[in-house]
C-alpha cells in the first residue's frame, strides 16, 4: 500500500480502521507505522470528522421526500424514455 491508496481508503471508508475490511486494515495499520504522511492523513480525517460533528445538523425541507419521489416518477415515465 502506498500513501495514495491509504488516502483513498480513508476517504472511502473513514478514519476508524477497525471498520475497514481485514486486509485493508492490516495494510493500513502497517502504513501508519512507517509513514508520517499516512499518520497526517488520518489526523486530518479525524479533525475533519470532529469539525463536522460540531456543526448543527441542517434541517431538510418538509417536502423533500415528495420532491424526490416526483423526480423519480418523472424519470421513469415513458415520455422521458422517448425523449432520450
């Protein structure tokens, strides 16, 4: 594993290596032992998660679910397929 792969795994799987697939976790833990950049990547991800957790959760619009369903129904209509 190189640092780019480690960054990709942190981006996709998060900063808690215990939740990673076993082989990725083992390789990730090995990277942390030998790479200062890998440790920095993990620290930055943890800092970012902490910062996001401190923010208030935004409220979704009351009609969000119905708007999404309307869009999917429109996308599934025969008219939209004929136009494609």
